[in-house]
């Protein structure tokens, strides 16, 4: 039995179990670190005697460098109270079990790889489009980490200011992809929540174009075998066919792979685990931590 | 002793040796596949009794999938005569030794990792800016491959058509990064070869901005510990400080890593192996092929 925490900016999803079939979960609103972590640990403590380890898939930025003294911390987040919060350390100290730690999107990628839409794939991208935009990349069967960790939502994409005068909502970059295509960006541009846009609203086609521009860049950079797109904005399922068509238009036959050109509906897909990808990924992180500890 | 072939669109660089200290090289102009390969094989055959294996770092697109029946081929190149050319197979059949095979930029990345500017790094990017733009990425100590292989030059970047009305020179994408910032794109935009642009020509600053936009996207996607920039266009060494400054401006402090913010002159660097990165990388591919065969 493993413990799992998907640490999000609005809620923590905590779970115990071994996989999608036996997962017992609870949701905790994200308030202060101490209140939220106390509630999360309390839920896990009830099962402590059975827990081998705990995995945490967290919002960020986080410190993933095992050599660093702030490993397992949430670092420079603007979220009040959470800056320099020792998430992994707090859970390890409270429960006395090994703790695995990664970003929320890397967690979701691991969940989809184990039980979802990326089973059997060595190279793929999990993307979430919601309050922010984030990507978890897997290459050669390994999650991309690097110097810090990827912040895929902040890539630059073409922005035609005549067609779309919205200047972008990212406080750091204005019109990076997240600044143009996150849920809050759509809300700011059109004045209504993304989920209330009718399927033929021009905001849907524009959103598909920005997201496809991001996908084209990642196809050229990472050469994924599949791209999984989750998050609140992707609940607008009309986006999927528009994104696929625009991606093919942008690539324009340059990448010769039938997986893309002939099977786009299998190339850009929704998460098979739906909103449970993140917490199930945290379970995979727990397994890995237990294996390392053995 | 290993054999190495850096297969380029204008020349093949062939070598035998064990590293930078004892490399014996020869250059062969790229004409027809049979003439070019005959000359390359002839050079290597003279040392055949000493050769454990040969490595090839090739222009592309190439087939890197070991399960594919066209593994080791150059595939869909527009270069006359070279489409569907069985490069690795021809060398293996002629010399009867194991052959390692990868893209030219992946090869250069491996060379820099072994003997050059990426020694000791697990995550970095090697970029070449010349006739085309290509990138070799290493993540967690492994070269990025994926569904086909990366084609990093073809990412999309912002293009202000008022400031730069040049429509882009990529036959597939017009104004992708390669279409805006390769050597031929610069030549087409300004009417003179890139190396003849004076350091204060506006084309140099514009070039730095496009390349920095690409770098910002790759920093957010791959989180490299360092970016190595080679190729003919980068001979304009004035580009380096301009690119570093523009990269910092674009990232705007969002990626909190002193390696980037405080040490940009060590973060974006020239190849330590200069123009020998590719052929030395082919030597690393040969070593790997020999190890696999043992």
C-alpha cells in the first residue's frame, strides 16, 4: 500500500492504494501550508502501518535536485505562504516513510504511462491546460528534469496582435503560451469563463491555434510518440479536432511519421485517467521511492 | 581504434582514432551517394584491421528506429540522390564492423559531452546554426530520440512582420526558426552572406533575437544545464553576448537558476571542440556500437 499526494494550488488530492482499482482518495482545500499538510498527513497517518512510502506530485516551481538542501521544497511560487515550503520533508518527518517527489505534470505523465494513454510508450508529452499550462515530458522512458525542471507553459509562440490584440496575462512574459492560452487568459480576453464559451465562439478556434503552435514546437523538440492533453480548458472537447487539424497544418508534412499524419486522433488525446492522472502519478512516485529505499 | 563519419550535406568528414589527440581526418565532398561513400569507405578500409567499429553522425532526416527495416537510412531529404540512402548498411557491408548511427547534431552533442563544453553535464543542448538549424538534446545523460528524431530548427517563434517583413525561407514552414534565422535566411533577407555583415549591422541584432527566442523555448522545455551553439552563423562571435542578453530579457527572472541569471556567459557557449564536434561525436557512436557488439 502506498500513499499519494497531488499538491495543487487550489486543492490537495490525497490517496492510499496500489492503483486505479483500489484508490481511496480525499480532497483537501489548499489554504496555509500547515493546515493543508496537517490534514493531508492526518489522512495518511490513519493507514500508516500499511504504507511503504508516499509520493508527492506538486505545483511549483519545486526543487528536484537531490543534492540540494532545498530538495523537495516548493521554491519561488507567488502563492501566499507557500514560498520555500518543505513539502517532502514535512511529510517524511511526520510519517517516517520514504517520500518520492516531482512536479504535478511529471506525476501525471507517470500515471498515464503506467495505467493510461501512454502505456508502452517511451517518448511522450503530458500537457495540462487550466489555471496554468504545464508539460511533463518523458524521453527514452525517463521523465525530463534538467537544471531546474521544465516550465513548458512559458514557451514563446507567434502572436498576431492585429487578429488578437490581447496582450497576454503572464506576469513574467505577457504573451508566452500560458499568457495567451491558459484559462485565466481566455477569461481575461473574452470576459467569460472558458467553459461557458459556445463551441462556435471564435475564442475556441483561437485557443486551438495557440495550443497547436505549442504542440508543433514540442513535436519538433521532443519528437513524442503521443501528446496527452488534460486540464480544465480541455473539457471543451471541441478543441481536440481543431488542435489536431492545426497541428498538421503547421507541421505541413515535414515530420514524416504516419503516427502523426495518418492517425492524428490517436496522436493528440485526452488523458485516459481523466483528473486522476496526477494522484495516480504520485502513487508511481511512491513506488519508486520505496524501490530506492529497499 | 575507431572509425568516424560526419556525413554532411556539403562534405563528409571521415576520421580514425580514439579521441581529439590522435584523430586522423579526411574531407570528402558530398556528391552522389556511391562516389561519396566509396571514398569514405576507401579511407576507412586502409585502417580496417585496426577498426573495432564505425560511427556515423549524419544529416537527415534519418531513420533511428532499430526495429525499422530502413534503420540507418537517410530518408526524406530533398538532396538529389540521397533520398532513401542506406548509409549505415553500406558502411557495415563494406567494412564488416559494427556501425553506430545518429543525427549530425546528436553526434556533435555526444562529442561535446565526452571531450568538450558539456563534460560532466547530464542535461544540455547542442545547437548548430548554419545552412540549417538543428539541435541535439541530452536529458538525464541520454540523447533525445523519440518517434522520429527532433527537428529543433523548425519550431515556431514570434515574428514581427512590421519590423521584419521577410516572410521566411523554409520551404515547409516559411517563418519557423530555421526559415527566419538560418544562414540562407539571413542571406535572402539582407542580400549578403552572413559572415559579411558588419558587427553593428541590424541583421546581427535581429538574428540574436530570433535565436534567443528559440533558446528561451528550449530552456522552458528541456531545462538544460548549458546550451552550446556552433555552426557557420555563430562565427559572428558578436552574436553570443547579444543572444545571452536577449535570453535573460525573455526569461525575465522566471527560471530561478543562478547558472542562467548570474553566469549567462557560461550558460550559452561556443563548442569547445569547434568544427570537430560532429566527427568526434561519430567516434563516440562507434565506441557505443563496439560496446553493444561485445
